């Protein structure tokens, strides 16, 4: 049976998703973002308890080796559907959820079969033997700006030959555009580092006009996690000033092109002891932290209107 005591391959996650869709037919539906370079479907699940709710979009595992992100996304889906806890029921019933547990399907598969530390997509290049692009540098918003990505195909942060060279990034942008009126919070799940990062990534010199609000919402998230028995420290701040300049990311694209006001990159456990290879024994705790943080984040977002 599927659980959260080990990591699963794509095929197992997809089979689990099929089971969830079959078990909760009235409140779930599948959506397909598009196709990967290798021809896999990029699937998502929408959870909705009625029309006209505000939407929250979660993109997870854009970086292949960040396995804790899809483990957490599947756990979160399961909680939204089956938890009886009041705060979780409110989250589930008051919002429409769009969740893509494994976005970089080709890379994820490769990280299971060949190279546990694979990050990028799997499309080859005409001019290099190196494969793949950093999906989170390939979006057409300040693409390649301010040294926030690399123009070298062998780099881990290669931006691609052009913006949206990767079918995955292009498909996600098109899908998000098609539902742009339906969501107003965008979250991108990553590991590791225990950060909650607000836009922008592409520059240290500009901030969204609601920067203060984004930090206040961010503090609610980090404080909720710190108040759990694990007392895990998360740090919130803007991407470029807290972490590093990263241009062409999905979150920045959603802010700049879809004009959304609330969005974050969440970097899950840990701080580097295990890094991307977070032991399965920590999945459950990471997920509990995510839920506590999410409840606080959504609550504060609603408060600030
Ligand atoms: O570099 C990245 O893409 C992310 N960190 S990771 O170690 N998971 O690769 C940070 C993304 C920052 N977010 C934005 N640029 N908005
Ligand atoms: Zn190329
Ligand atoms: Zn990442």
C-alpha cells in the first residue's frame, strides 16, 4: 500500500493518483498540463467542493532530485481529502486546489533509474553532449537576466537556448494562462534549505508592491512551523536578497505575466546534512510542517485580503 514511509517512482505515484480520483469522484478531477519531452503526460489533480471558490496552484518536483516535494504534495492531497481536522477541512472546502505532484516527469524518472542527483529536464541540445535545462530558469520572464541563470548547456542552471525551449515549461505556462482567472495563490515546492521565498528572484533591486504583506504572510508560515514540537527553523524573505538571483523561474513568471500577488517558493527540509537525499523517516515530519505552514499562510492571506 502507498504510504509516506518511503519514496515512490512515477508509475507508483500515478497509480496512487488514479486510486484517489476513483475514490473521491465527486470532489476531484484530473487535469493534464501537457506532455514532457519524452512523451509522458504531466498530470494534476483539482480538488473542489463547489463552484466559485478561489484557487491555489501547487507545482511540485520541477527539480527532479527533490523527491521530498512530490512526497509532500501527495501527502497534502491525501490530507485535503481525508483529514477530519477542522483547519484542514476549511482549507479543503473553502478553496479550489490545483496540484501537480510531479511536474518534471522525465527528470524524476531519470533520478530514480540512472542518477539520483539529476535536476534538469531531459531534452538534448544540438550543440552539446550535455542534456537538459533547469526548468526553473526557462520561463519567459526576465529570462537570463542579471546572471540569474547560465548559458552553458552543461550547467545545472542552464536556462535553455531560448525561453520556453522546454515543452514542460511552455505547457505549464499555457495551462496557467488558461486558468488565470481561477487561482490567486501560486506555490512552487523545492528542497532543500528550509526557506519560504517570495518574488522576485530575477533582481535584488525591485520588489513587488505588496512586499510587506508577502513578508507578513511568510512570517505566519515560519512561525507556525516553529511552534510544532520539531521546532524546525524556516527563514522567510525575498528570493534574490535571501538566497540568490534566479531568473526565469515559474513563480516570477506567474507574478509578472499573470499579475498574481501571492506566490512563494518553499524549500523543504533539511539544511544540508542530507540535502536532496532526505531520509524517508523525515517525510512525515516535513509534511506536518507543510500543513501547519499552509494553514497559517492561507489564513493570513485571507486576513490581509
Ligand atoms: O534555484 C532554484 O531554482 C531554487 N532553489 S533549488 O535549490 N531548489 O534549486 C530557488 C528558486 C527561487 N525562486 C524564484 N526564483 N522565484
Ligand atoms: Zn540546446
Ligand atoms: Zn529546486
